[in-house]
C-alpha cells in the first residue's frame, strides 16, 4: 500500500511539474549559460563592482574648508564690529592619496581573486551535476528493465497452483527484489527532478534539459604535471594580492608620519565708532609630529607583510601538493575506467543471460544476481566517472584554465 501511495505521489508531481524542453544544442551551451546566469557568479560580479567603487573613493581629495566669524564688542567709546573669513585647503603630505589608492587596488585584486575561486567552485559543482543527471537518465532504464524481467518471472510463478518449496522461496525473493527496485526507481526519478530544477535555475531558465544535451564521458584525456603552472590559481593570486595589500598598507602608514597642511587666505574687517580697517593674510595649520610619528602603525604593517609572505609561501606549496594529488587521483580513475568492461560489452553479456533464461537454461536466482551485478556495475562505474570528472576539473581550477575548458 505504501508503495502505491509513493508512486502515485511521484506520478502526480511529475505530471504537474511538466515543463518545456530547453532549446539547447549541446553541453557546452549549457556550461556557457551557467557561467553567465549562475546566481552565485552574478553575486560575485556585483561584489566586484562594489570593490571597483572603493578605488574611486580612495582617490577622493579633501574639500576646502571655509571659516567665518563675527563679533560685537561693547566699549566705553562705542561698539566695535569684527568679522573674519578664511578659506583653507588641505594638502596631504607624504603621498597619502596614492597610498590609499594602492591599498584599494590591492583589495580589489584580492576580492576579484576570491570571487574567481567561488565562481570556479560553482562551475565545478554544475559540471558534476550535469554528469550526474546524465547518469541518472541512464540508470532509470536499467532498473526498469530489471523490474520488468522480475515481474515476468513473478507472474509465471504466481500462476502455478502447486509450487515446490524452492519455487516458493523464489517467489518471495522476487517479491522483495521487485519492491527494492521500485523504491530505487522512485529515488532516481526524484533525484532527476531535483537535478534538472537546479541546473535550469543555474542557467537562468525554467525548462527540461534534454538527455542529448548532457555531457558524455566517452574519452578521458591524459594529464601530467608537465606544463602546469599553479601561478594562475585564483587562491594563489588572492595570496599575492594580500601581500600587495600589506606592502601598500605599510606605505600608507609611513605617509601618516607626515602631517597634513591646511593653508589659505584670510580676511578680517573691523569697524569702530569712527574708523574701520581691512586686513588680509595667510592661515597655516598643521600637526607637529613631536610625540608620535606613527611608529606602532608602521610596526604592525611590517608584521602583516611577514605574515602575508608566509601565507603566500604556504599556499604555493599547498597548491603544488593539491595538483599532484588531483592528478594522481585522476590517473587512478582513468586507468580503472579504461581497463574495466565498457557499458556496451556488459549490455551484450546481459542480453545473452536474458536469452538463456527465456530458454529455461538458468535459474531465477541467477537472473536476480545478474541484474544486481549489472546495476552495481553501472553504479560503481558512475561513481568512478564522477571522481574522474571532479579530479579533472579541479586540475583545471588549480592551473587557472577552467574558463577555457569545454565539456
């Protein structure tokens, strides 16, 4: 009864969730759409624009300052009126503005490198989902074929009125196998719906991705360490930019050792009972660096440079170790996939077993076992395929070539 309710729900959900097929020519078109419309990539692009404005903000110059003052003094000889006006402009000494711009530019580079890391992670996740969707499309017919074969045998056994103990055991075993395969098919159908919804969302559309447009892992390329440079790795670029930020911060702290100067013209008007006067002059204002020349700020910046250099060194070593590990993992998966029987050979063997069963040559137990081995083979092979794809695209990520690669 529970199985009937479950399948009824899935059928109802599938019927009411029917959407049009995507107008796509191939897997690389899907990948390009994901690169343009993936929500995380769009958010990261927006963050880049915010950081670009920070550079403009850092380059802003201080505005002139206008001071005005008026006084009235009551004296024995009469009132004295005094009015003063000064216009001062701030001159940043020591290269503070250029240092601020360099700090903002290094932060922009760091932010762009971090965004690139997030973008590549989103691309790798989408590539893995695309391959998994293709695998689910291939797995469902395999389970359905097995279920159809089991139902045929079960139907024959149920027709018999007098069954031997061995046949009764076969009937019960087949019943368990039928229920198990129904649940697995239901699980795969649910996974297919979930993958299609997320991938179409990543593409910026709402459509059904056709099976013909999904990537097929037909041939695995040979990959070696020769010619691979980790300097293009976005994580390493972020560490380099962080070191640039530390150096720019030190220059900014050094520039703060020099006080800013405010200078400009002044005008004063004074009127007494019988006289008045106008006076002109120059106003100068500045801090005297007597008690502090920003020594603690410069010391902190120097320590930050030392820490950033150590982080950069560690990330470079880690990147080289990571790419070696991913290449070794990829080669292992590639060798295993190239040496085991391919899908076409296994399907031919399976058809021969089915023909032998129809002739009554093999037992029901062997039929169940052959179908189990078939599904387990495809499940294991698909796990190796996902592992190989994940390793390959992480190699692309660490070498900084992921944006140029195709499915």
